């Protein structure tokens, strides 16, 4: 369990609108303590927000390798917080996705792997693209 973010489950209740009886979607799944530790060692402190994602994008190339999963989980938590109606979804084991309103989804680990491999899009550009697909502006 992540030591900084651990809001893993919504409060069960019979009043929820979904068939599962849950009131709120799962948020702040964590899984990025290694990323936050690496950033702290460089004097960078980010929160789980659009501004934090911009700051992460600016320093990402200077971070040690091996943080793909941590970057992806952080990215996913930012998506969930910034885009109303977004939710976590696991399509296949070990490959968490976020789904935005309208049904578009992104494999957060693949997004991070692409960005860390020098891919053409920054994390904030992917967030903005998901926002467009959801029909809003972040």
C-alpha cells in the first residue's frame, strides 16, 4: 500500500447510484512513492494535480530509469482528479487504465513508457487529449 495516498475504496452503501452500491469512484490509488522519493531527492515536491503533472513533465528526463509504473500510476491519479467522471479500470492484470467520460481510456503504464522513451507527447498533452475526448477542457 502506498504510504502517501491510500484512498483505495469508496464507502459501500445501499444508496449508491451504481449497481455495485458504491457512492464514489476509487481515487488516489497510489503506487508512486518511488517517484515522489526521487523527486524529493531533487528538491521537487509535487501534488496530485494538473500543476504537479506540468512540474513532473519538466523534470522527468532527469529522473532515474525504472519509474515507468510509478509515473503511470501518478498520471492516472491526476486524470481521475482533473477529469470529472473518470475512473480506474483494469483491462488486463498489471495494466491499469483510466476511462474518461464518453468511454475513451488510456493505459497509464503505456503512456508513461512512451513519455520516458522520448515519445512525442508530454503527460500534460495526453491529459489534454483525454479531456478533449471527454468533451471538456482540463
